[in-house]
C-alpha cells in the first residue's frame, strides 16, 4: 500500500479476550437455553389456559366440552397445561409434555376402534356414545409465536452483549 497506513490488531483493544470469552460461552449456552425454555413454556401455557390459538395466532377448533360448559379448550383439568416443561442443554432446549395424549392434541389424530364393539366413551354432557372412530383436530400449543421469537432474539442479544461486556452469566 502506497502512502501511509495503520495496522490495527485486536490485541490493541483487549477485544480478543472478550471474543474468546464469547466463543467459549457459546459452547455452553445453558443459561440462554434455560431462559428460552421459560419463554416457550409460558407461551404454551398461555395458549392452553387463555388464548386457545396456535403459535401463528390461528384459533383452535372449540372442543365439545368447551361448547357445552364453557371455558378454554384443552383445559378441562389443567393437567396438560401443568405438564409443559423445558429441558435445557448447552446448545438446545426441548419443550413438551410427557402426557400420553399430549401429542394427539398437538398433531391431531384419528382414533379407531380395535374391535367390532367400537369405542365407548361418555361425552362432556354425560351422553354415552359408541363409535367406530373419533377424529381429534390439531390444536398446536407448542411452537414459537412472533412475540416469542422477538423475546428469544432479545434474550440472545442480551446474553452475548453481557458476555462481551464481561457480565457474569
């Protein structure tokens, strides 16, 4: 390069140490994953207990119980809502429920009778029914809404900003 030049080295500002800390912390982001898990659990709980909409804001089909007796769909006992947990790890977080019927409500299902006798059950209004199959519509409660996506982005920026500024995690 002709004329004059100046060579900048990150060591001159002590930035290398901050970048090294951030790189090391990005290998184990358990605190960030834990915080993201809380956002996602809270979102699922709100969808089940209050809004009855999927993560994209689309209303769920109302359940027969909710039609007859009122209240939110998927919230007859509150067990599903209370079962939502997160399992953070160093670079990911899993959010879900271990209830046997949780996946049926999330994905929808067709439940078919295994015998010619059919499926016997009692409806929310007390009527006894025998049918060959039951269709359970999708009512996604797990996922990431736009608001949760913004919260996760904010948490991530704050996490790495704090690392670069030397704030302990």
